[in-house]
C-alpha cells in the first residue's frame, strides 16, 4: 500500500488495500467522516449497520495514517496504569476504562467473524513486567487497581513466558492481536456492502458543523451532512482547545525475524520510561510459506524534539538482541501517538457550540482500541442512545485532579519553550550549500525562517518554516524525511505538504 506519512515503511504496508476514487461531485449524507483509519472506518461501519448513509473522505489511501504505523496490540492493560487512571478519574472511571477497552477487543473479534475478515485476529495473554533490579511495587499497585477496575482475572505470575528472565509479571488474559491493514480493508468492503461511500485522494480543506454542516475538499467538492466525525488522529478542526490537553510523541518500531516457535506468542510490556512493547507476527507469503517476525517498539520522545532519529532504532535492536534470538531486522518505522494529560482519550462531541461535530483523538498509545471505542461511542451518540462511557471520554471534560493539572501545565510550558527557543536561534545551517542531498534544514533569514529540502539531484524546495497551525518553527526529521512541528505535532512531507494535523494546509511558500 502507498503511505502518506513518511520515509519508512511498516510491516503492515506490504498488503494491498481497496482503492477508491476522489470525490468528483457534490453530495449529501447523514454522516460525513473525515479519516479512513480504524477510527473512521469503524464509525462508518457501525453507522451503516444502523441504516445511516455515510461518506468517508481521506486524502490518502485507507489505513495509510497511524493505523499503518501501529504495533497492533489489542489490550485492556492501560499504558498509563490503572492506579493512575483511578487517581485521575476515580474508581468508576478506571472501571469504565477497563470495560470499554475489553469491549473494543470483543467488537473487533465479532466484526472480523461476522464480516469474514481474514486479519490474523487471535486471543493472546499480555504480560507486564518490571526488569530485574527495578522496584516491584508498581506491579502490586497495578494488580490491586486492575482488580478494583473489574479485571479480577489479572494475576501475578513468577515470570513472563519468554526466554530471558523477567522476574515477577502480571498476566492479563484474553488480550488480542491482529493485522490492522487487513482489518481496515475488510471494514471498508463491509461499509460499501451497506451502502457507504468512500473517497480517497480527497483532502478535507474546510470542515463546518452546525445546522448546515459541510465538508469542502481542496478541489472544491462539497459534502453536506447532518453530522460530521473528524477521525484524523488529532483534530484539524480545533485551533487551540484540544491541543493544549494532549501532546504528540513519536515512537519507534522494528520487526526482526526469529526462529519459528522461539518466542511464546503473547503481548509483552516492561515498566521503564520510555517502556518497551513486544509482540509476534506470523507473515505468510503467496506460496504458503511463513516466518515469524518479532515486533519491538519504544524509545518515545516529543515529536520534533530529537536529533538522533536513527539511533532510536539502533537502541531498540540492541535491546532486543540482548533478550531474544532475533535475526535480520526487516522493517524499521516510526509513528505518532497523542498523549492526553489525564491518560484518557477524547472521544465524542467536539467542544463548542456545534453539537453535531464529533472527534476521535488522544489515543495514548492504544489507538486500535481507542479508535474502536470512539466508533462505538459516537455511533451511540448519533443514534440518540446513552453510553456509560460518554462522561469518561468527553472531549469537553475539565475535571483534572492535581497530578493531571501538573501534567497539563508541564506540557504547555514545554510548548511555550519551543516557541521561544526556535525564534531566537538563527537556524540549522547558514546556507543551502550545507544541506546534503536528500536532506532538509531550517535556514534563518533575519526574522524569517525557511524550511529547505534538497533532493538527490540538488534541486531546492523552499517553504516557510512556520507551522501552518500556530506558527511554531518546524524541525527536519532525517528518518522520515519530513518537517515536524515540536509544539503540537503537525507533520509535513519533504516538499512542505501537510501529512497530519492539527495543521490542515501545507507550509506557506516563501518570497525571497
């Protein structure tokens, strides 16, 4: 499949997905959904099952955003820990979080079965472990909190079932894993069978809610709708309101061969910060042959706030070789996760006066389940049904407790620091002559900052280095060959065209 995201390719990009034409004429639907990843297509599928007419728009192929850059853990073991969710949202909130993530795994399993989607779905156990020499109290705290959240089948075991010694671990039974690209391809076909319409290569340039809700594409085509769902990883409809409550982080992944049967199939997570997450994927070729690939992720950092991109993969490989019998590393990629300040995604009605505008964001590293929860919850809201999960995931929620407030303040101080530091510096280089072919750099010209990419033939492509969202100075990502905003996570391709929000247009042309 084609990728709209960057320079690396994930393990999930090796399969073809259905192709769709751009929107060529104005149209109307009950619901217009912007974004054709797991969140958007789940929402479209569930609404189509309810008899709603749906239109799905995406500026790239289906599943070509962060859905294709996940590690595809399906888990109700919360990345931010149940004891933290309980502290921030109370015991009821932790219980709702557990219920919703478990329900999302169940729903993915049910959809795959009902629609005949061959997506390698299977149930596996998950293991959370603290490396030897690290304090074990965290496991005890999490075990008690998970039980209070209703996950009474979580248990402490002597070790995780892998070759290296993990020490004590928590076992979360009946988690899941799947092939996300195969799954969203099946979802798209199921949407079509129920009358839904999908258009790719159609950038939603203008999105307006209210009584005359409308989405206008960059080539002037119009979709009017009774409701709009923005499922673009981070909203492109909010200038500020959502982006002060979550922060963009870049995460790194490798996939390496391992001998068949050498690694017990399960989900694995350790507890350091940044932590590692591991799972196994069996890849089958057209001739029927199969091989096991170990998927290892971690090394997270704030988007646009690192220099040593390639070293992240090197460190992941070194960590994995110390612990697993890995062979060749066949895939290396990165992805972006949105970390909400209080550990819970933002799913449902968009803050503001337009009650028919909905968003799915704040995946917190659990995008496959959060995207599915979003589709389930928003379908209930559009159909006029109450959902017990609605208060927990409400994008308008303001009831942050002390630790959440401190996280909120800390993330926004970080953003303010990026504005100040980048505007007073002169740039990465002083002249395009200092830029290597195939690379980019920011050049300072007085008060102006210019993002310059030099292709392999020496041709220069120049754009303003100010993010089209709120004017932060972008940084060159030498791994993905992209321009990344260190403030709110907007990303642009090497030529300055927008890849992902919150910006919804490319970097501005420059006048020299």
